[in-house]
């Protein structure tokens, strides 16, 4: 649900030109208008197979990082200034009440099978898919106002009206969710088969979108091949002419590899063209940069949120006494105080990162609350809180009031050596409290399924991508949210503080005044850091290594090193990573 980050954006060489109109004006950066030294092919590695090719069902970066090339929404987020820009929409008008927005679609946009995109596709996507209770749509939570869906209707082939029950400040950002083709998917929805439609077993020719690329081939465990969509219509109203052969690349080759170490070795061997760099990899890459003809680009603090969370689900298939521990605020706070975040940054990230005190990254200059409580490393405070909660330490071992020894399984994903190292450091930091932690690494897709479906886990070290607007966090923090990780599937709040968070998210979207919204979301951050269902840890700096053969490079903190792809793939959603 990364989730989460902005998503780490990996690259389309679409034009860096901008459009004006309803969303304002992007800065202009020109790509090199010549044949690529790569002969039209860009290669990079991804750490796991996608779980689905259906954008409505995608909730993890393993899927969204591929689907961003294939699908588009009505709007997008500019990677330069974070402003909302048109994408499939030509523009929009907001009425005086703030509850009715009229979108006009771009002329001439076609699905990759040649069928024209119309307003019917937009209405179908929202009314029949995102708002369909039979569809496991991860984004449904962020497309609600006061628990009510938007009213979506078409006036003609190019005009769609969205109406909300109350003013909804993040509407334009949230409408970056993917639009899907009615002519191909309506039968699956009618037959109740949508949740199994466009799975990873679907032939690539059956995946139809409006993005710059098509899925040409997928070999599980090996690679995905994307080819240029000849029917792609770039954004219009640009500040310079659009070459007829955009995007410049003919192919994007995504090699599936097992972990970050393999990814690094392949890049150093010249087998990939760019790599998202962990701070722990910087020393190796710095030494090799001059001789290997690549650059290290530091884009500044990321919005990625790395955290611990606990299984508070009363129906989870784990010992009930452990759920009782996890549902205790004092226990969660004790864990939060026991962790030395600066040590994690220095050891894991080589000092290239920052502690994050809560669910909003300090990189979010608009909504971060600098006064939010910070859990500094204080093991003595941890011991006091555990004692107040009835825990007893005997011969170096911690026991609860019923005599159960405190042992916890800490799960994280195998693809990230730095995350495994972080889990091992957390294991060592909790040991002086008498807590025995067993680290269990699992493959990312398997782990996300266990967390969200089978609920057979105890403590989790995971990450989320980030969103600029706090409402993107609704899918995690609303009690009914699809990514309400510590207790997914709730029909109503199980605690008073969760009910209060629900109310704050309702209030936060009902005003367009940024100052008022910030005060509301400051209250949410205060609750989040007091209750700590998620113990936020650290956020690494965003760093990318790029070969000198690539043109059009312009790193931005909100996008990638070729941020033009963000004009197509930047989504409002939060995903796990």
C-alpha cells in the first residue's frame, strides 16, 4: 500500500514539456531529441513479481510499479511542485459550493486496443468497480466523503460530473486513480468475476490501458517486457511541439531479481541502466561511479515510512494473550521507546536518513506537525511502562501477568537486506527488556497476503509509500480502511481513539482551508503518536544511480530522476512496500 511514498518512480522517457490550464503550469525540461544510446531500450530490475495486472486490486508496489506504465487517471501530481495537473482530463471546473466538479476528457484518447476512451469508461470505473462492494478495491476508502461515494455521471462522451456529499478538498488528487475500459471489463463485473480478472496469468494482449506502454511479455520469476503503445496520446496544451514518436523508448525491460544485493551487482556489471539506491549501498557505488560511468543523484528526504506494527486482531490465528499485549498502549509505547532510531540510521543507512516521529514525514512541509511527540531512545522508560502494564522481569526474561514469556515473531520481507538488518537490530534492542524476538523473513507477496488476508502474524517490519495529502492515509488509518494493518477488516472502530481518528478524517476532507485542515491532521498525528499502533522508525534519503547514457535527467524529491514519468504514473494512493 507502497503505499507510501510517493512511489519510487521508474522511468518513461515521455516529454518533460508541460501543460497549462486547470491545474497550472509545470516547469519545462527538454529531453534529448535524438536516438537513445540504448537503442530504444531501458533496463532496470524489480525485486518481486507483480501480484496482479488489475489496477483496482493492486495494493503493493510489486504491482503498481508495473501498472503505472499501462494506465492513467483523470489527474496527476506534478513531480516539480506537487500541484494537481490534468492527465486523461483536458481540464475541470469546480462550482461555488465545492461539491460539484465537471471534467472534460481529452480529445482522441484511445485504449490500446483502438477503442475510444469516453465518459462511460469513467462512470463505469467508479460506479461499477471502485464503489462495488463485491470488488476488493484498495482505493475505495479514499474515494468516500462521510462514508458516501461520489455521484458520478456522464453528460456526453467527453464530460463527466463528480458530486460529493460535502466539500472534499483532496478530490482532484484522488482522481488520479486508474480509469478502466468498460467494453472489456463490464461482463466480468456482471458475472462477479472481476476479482480474478486481469490476474498475472492473463495473456499480455488482454491487458488494455491508455498509458505510454503495453505489456508485451511476462515470464514469472524472470522478466516483464513493455513496448511502446502506438496509440498513446501525450498530454496536450504543451509549451513546445510534441514529437510524433513519443515515448522515445521502444521498450522497457524489467528483470525480476531476488534481492537488493543482486540488483546492485547487476547494475555494477552494466546489466541495468538505473537503480534505486539504498543508503547502505552508497559507499560501494561512490567508489565505482567514476570508472563505471554513472551518477549518484540524491533527491533529498523521502516520504517513505518504515515502521513496526502489531497484530491487534481479536480473531487472528495467534495466541490470544499476545493480542492482549499488542492491544495495550503501554506495551506499544514501551517498544517505541526501546528503539534507537539514530543507531538504525547510522548503521543501516550510513547516516543518510532521518527519524520519522509519526505517519506524516518531515519531508511533507505542509502537513507535518513539528510539535508531535518523538520517541527518543529511553530503555528505562520502556521498563517503567512494562511494569505499569503488569509485566515482570525474571532472570533476564520478561513475563506477562499470567506467566507467559514475552516472545514475538517479527516478520519482514526477504528482498531487502537492509530491512532484515534493521529487524535484527530491533531484536537486539528489545533483548535488554527481556523480550525475545525471532526474526522471520518472507517473500514480499507472501508476507503481504499473510498480513492482509490470513492474519497469521505477530509483529511486522514494513514500509509504506507516501502521499502529499494526508487523506491518502485514510486507507490505513480509518478503522474500516483496506490497509488498516493492525486490525484489517473492521466494520466499525474497536477503540474510542480509532473512532476519533475516523471523525478527524471526515472533518479533514470537508474544508478547503489549508490552515484548518492542518489543525485537524495535527490532531490525528497527536493521536497516532500517543497510541502508536504503528511505531514509526526512519525514512531513508531518496537516492538513484543513473548511467551517463540516459538523457533528460532531472531529479526531483517528489518524482524520480526522470520525473516526466510522474506526469503519467504518480498516484494518490498509499501502498505497502
